[in-house]
């Protein structure tokens, strides 16, 4: 096994262009934990490890989490897509501490994921309560 560097430049460019609808309170990345701290909520009492959402917004009574996934070759994202049930359960713990019942966990995917071999995992994502995906072509 080698430790060859991975070229993530295309994915990073895509992530900058691919944006969710910015609305409500921006809780992206570390802002979620800053917000909890301001409200004197200890996130460590809710979950054991920080999750850093690519984008997150508190809109009325809903926490919307957006995860961006870009691929141009097969790789580790394949397995990451299968973790939505666990991640939404973690975000629901956080949301509950804020008095929020509704959590949406949305993958923003590039058109690589239109391939037939992703049909099962995309169906799985949609089968998990509160989870969904969008193919974003930019």
C-alpha cells in the first residue's frame, strides 16, 4: 500500500461552486459548535465526536445539513454515502438540544453518481427518514 497523494483540486473547486440555498442561521463547519457554546449547550454530552457539516442552516424549526460529495474515479465516497442513517441520528441529538424536531440530511452529489452502480445506494439514502440527495451539475 502506498501513501500516494490524492488530487482533490477538482472536488474542492466543485464544492465552492456547489452551494445549498443559504437561509436561516448558518451553522456550517465549526459554526454549529460555536452556536451551541453560545447557548451553553455542551455538544460532548450529546455526541462523542464532532461532525463538521459542509453546509448547515437552522431554518425556522428545521436543521438542514448538506454534505457535498464529488467523485471522478471510484473511491472512498462510495462507503461514505452509506453513513447517512448514523449521521442524521447524531444531528438529531444536537437538534433535540435546541428544541428542534425536524432534521434534513441532504447529499449534494456531482453527476458521477448518475452511474447505474449507484442506484442501490441512492435508493438507500432516500429510504432513510430525513435523508435525501440531489445531483448538482455545475
